[in-house]
C-alpha cells in the first residue's frame, strides 16, 4: 500500500508494540553480545551503531511491508520479509561504515554474532506473540465475528482464506445474499470443501448487527452494485461494525491510489506518473549514479563479452530493437547479440527453451542476463531507468494491449533494466496471457507505490533472482 494519501492500511496498536520490541531486541542482542565478547563499558560508538541499526531497520521494514496486521498475517508469510529487512539493514550499516570510515573501529566478531543472532531472536519473539494470541483465540477470547456480503468467487476466496487462518481469530458466521439459501460450498484445503451458511438478506444482517452479533463485514459484491455499499455504510454507520470492501483487480488499483485535490474537489489517482517534480529529479539522479557505477564496474567484462560475441558467431556485437518507453514513445534498446539472426521488429518471435536461434555463447549471456548490460547506456541517454517495467518488443505490445486489461498503463513510467515483476518471478518468456497479466499487475503496483527505497530494494534483490531464476533462455 502507498505510504502517502488517505487510503492506506490501518496501523494496529499491536504493530506499534512490535516496532518497540524490534528496537529492544536489536539493541539488546548487540549489548549482550558485546558484553559477552568484549566486556567493559558501552561507549558512544556502540550507541551510534545501535541507533543507526534501528533507524535503517525501520526504513527497510517500510520498504518490505514488514509491519502488517498481526491478526491477518502468518509467520510463514512474514519470515521472508523479515530476513530481507535484516539483510538490507546490514547492507545499509556496511555502507554507512564505509562512507564514514568507521567500520574498523568496532569489533567484527561482535557484529558477526549480532548479525546472526538478531534475526533469530526477532522471529522467535514474533512466533511467541502469535502463539500467545492463538491460545487466547482458541479459548474464545480476542476473536471477531465476520459476515461476508455476497457469494461470488471473491466472497468464496475470502471465506477459504479465513478458514485457512484459525490463528487469526476470525469466526465466519456466513454469507449474506439473496441469490442462495441454506449454505454455500467453498473449496478450501479439505477435499470435501467448506459449507458456509447463508444468514439471509441485508435486512437480516442489519438486525443482527444492531444486536451486537457482528464485528466485521466484508462487502464482496461487484463494485458496480454501488447501492449495496451505500446501503451497508448507511445502515451500519451508527454501529461499531468494521466494514471492508473486497476489491476486484480494477478496484485494487483504486485502493492503491492517493487522494489528490482538484481545487476543492477530492479525487483519487488510480494511476499516474510515479516520479514528478523533485521525485523526477531524484529518480534521474539515482539512474545516473547507478548506471555510471555499473558501467565503470562492468567495463572490462563488457569488453570481453563483446569480443566473445564477435568470435563466437558472425554478425554485429550489439542488437538494437525498437521498444516502447515512457508514454509509449519508441526507442532502440541495446543488447549484446545472443542469436545467429537479428530479426526485424514486425517479425519478432520471443526466445523459448532450446531455441535454435540462440548461439551457445548467447545462451550463457541470456541465462545470466549479461546480454542486458548495454542497456545502462540507454539509462544514461534517458531512454530507460535502472528500475521500471521491462520494455517489450513492439510486436508484443501490439499483441497484448488488446488482450490484457490495463496493459498500456505500464508505460506511465520509464522502462527498466530490472523491475518488480522480475524480482517476483516473472522474468523471461511470457508464453501465456496469465503470465503477462501477472507481469502487468506487478508493473502497475510498482507505478502506484514507487519510491527510491523500493528501487534500491529491487536492485538488491535482482542478483539473487539472476542466480536462481530458471525461466530465462
């Protein structure tokens, strides 16, 4: 969810407690390890390390959405976010130590033990809190009764999720709908499915709510049925019932928007340029610094790759292909040539597994993404960004824009060498509409939630993806 605007995730009081506990654990483990290994006084330099660690941890936690509702999140879902947050914290501390030239003033052994023990302690404390809350909810305390309005696929998926999370303390009373009677079968983890009762109509729900029998209401009807939402808000507005909307794909885009006032009229930006004004300057400066550093670091490898391309097969070193960039403007994207042919844009066929056009040396380049290195020149030229939606071939754009809803929205940002979709597993061949639809979903999420911190997180995750991904050829 975006950090700006009025539409944002509610921050529960337990989340505040967890933030405080995280800081206590980070500082406490550092103090304990330092005293066990070195002894002596604490000293100002260790205070600086502790304060810096907590500050960087909170920044990284915000990037990775670590602090979410503890009623609705599980330890399995949280563990990767916590580990990534801690790795980013360590990277940030190393960078600060290097820039300030103070890394040599603290014990490396102490920091090593602290770096290993702290994430374990953070996970253990989180699990203890969840176990305590789970026990309370098993005894019927700290639970919430839930009613879902509607019985469509959205409603059934929500019901299945609630049944999958007994530790969340949500008691599903049933559906409210005029389309069914008796009960509705919901496919959950059991082979027989889950039978959810139908409680009646909206009038029955309002009566139950007035009697205090409902804590939470989820509206899962199509967003086109505005009168249902208005009726629920009107009737339950004077009660203590919490009301939520279960969005479809298009509503989800709205929910990730920001409030923008046009004169005195509040509007919601569903999709807009992610970097404007000073943000655009910061984004461009980020691109120049990262691309300049990358070209300096990879100068010799790029020279060797160019020589390898030239010697391994006849043809040019670079392959230029027309791609669509910001606002749909076309540009020539650079790559090291990895195929024995250089097709025209209108004849483009995406590479697939065991593609005979790919040279042996080219296969290595594509598998490791080293063929993408010349795109840092596109970044310096202002045609691309280091992080952004991956640019597709012109032929692909024309093919998918009519089949994938919202496809062209990805051109509201400069195309990138890497992106949110790529670090979430959607790298390489997109041979089905579903794969492309997921890639577009991540691209839209990136545009809605862009920040410098998100860019840096994606850059840090990219090397791991390059070494582990198996769908690029």
